[in-house]
């Protein structure tokens, strides 16, 4: 079984915006850091990064490649691989990767992200990140003035429809058998000229690689150019089970998140988390900022430990 070099100060699981931001900050702090990434970031299907100052429209793959180059430019290590498990041994963390290699680090940062469990509609996953969307702040400008349908999965769909109304005057709330509107909700939707379609959605109509409509169970079709869904967003934390870390259910909808304090510290000493694994609504810029904040907290924690060890060494009798 191969071992990835010497003992690292910090191992980062996940090489998205949060992980790379943390890795660069730690490398600039002269910490030995390895970022282990299995790929599969949520936004890879999107055409461009949005909401990140000076990087508007940049390809997600180019963004990540630039981040890895920065990390390595400061002496950090980038590794492609999947972490299967993490265990604590002699005060450090030993990570086991899918290729049989291992990695040992003093501290651990989890930025493994989350995955979206989409509604079960034929052809929907293939359109995800293109004209099947979720976040208005990621894609609202790009789909402005288009025909937008909001697929209900609960009462949150009313707010979704009212929110997307900011970018389009042609918004339809698709009740999909999942939502019964109250008189007050009807009044709100009517006041904002949001249409309502009864019946369950059975499929998507795609022509020339573009979404044209959705079909309902009565055989009718609702013309659309964009479909908004509300997926269950589940944090990727299976590798942490041995450490006793389990994600919590979301209060605001379906899905899970890993709970942390304000610095990103989890309930497991020595383990921090940042990005979508702990905040499912984090965009690229906010995930990167969370990674930076966690990196600073980890570095401060290491400074205290380094100082404690130095004091102990200074007090030890000479041999």
C-alpha cells in the first residue's frame, strides 16, 4: 500500500472552491497541505461560474484547474482520488484512498461537497445545469425573460415562483400533485401574474437540444424554456462514519448537512468542514470564502499545538 509522502499538516478532502481556497491559504502559511479530489463537483454541468467577482462566466473546469495550479505554485499537493475512510491514529488522521494508498495528516478539512437528488422525471438529469435549474442567483440573469416553470415539491415552491418572477414575466407554478395552495398564496401569485398549472408533470419536451415544454398527466403540455426544481441536497460524508461524524437533516427542505461552528469546526476535534458539505446553498464565492475562514482557524489551532510542543521540549531535561 502506497503512502503519500510524509505527515501533512492538513489534508483536505474535496478539491472544489472551498477545498482549493483553503489549500492555497494553508500553503501560503507555509503549511504542508494535500488536497484530495475525486471530481464530480455540483457545478461541472454549468456553462460558467456566476456570482464570483472577476470570474464571471468562467468555465467551472477552468476555474478548478486554475485553483489547482495556484495550490501547487505555493508548494501544496493536489491528488486525484476518492477517500474511502478516515480514522484517527496516534492523534493524527489516516485517510484510505480508493487506489489503496494512504495519507496521514495532523488536521482534516472536509470540503467534499454535496450531491443533488433530482425529481424522477425522464430526461431531467440530462438537462440539469442547463435549462433545468435551482438557484436564481446562479442563473437568473442568463434565463431572464424566458418562460420559466417551477416544479413544486412542497410549500417552498411558492417562494421559488415569486423569486424567479424577478427575472421573467412568464412564470408558471406546476403544482405536480405536491401542493395545495392556500387563498393567501393564490392571492400572492395572482398579484405577481404567476400562472398555476394543476396536474402531475410526466415528462419533458426537448427539441433541437432545448427544453420546449413539460407534459402533464392529462396529456396537455405547458410551454417552457426553463424548469426550476428543488432537489434534495445530500452532503458527501460517508468517509467520516468511523470518526462518528454524521450529517444532520436540513430544516429548510430535503437533504443533509454537516454541522459546524462559525469557524467550520465539527463535533470531532481536529476536523473542520466548509462549502456545500455544510452549507447546501453556498455558491462558488461563498464556498471559497468558507474554505479560507476554515483554513485560518486550522492554522491558528496548529500554531497553538506547535507552541505547546515547543514549550514541552524546552522544559524537558537535557540528556
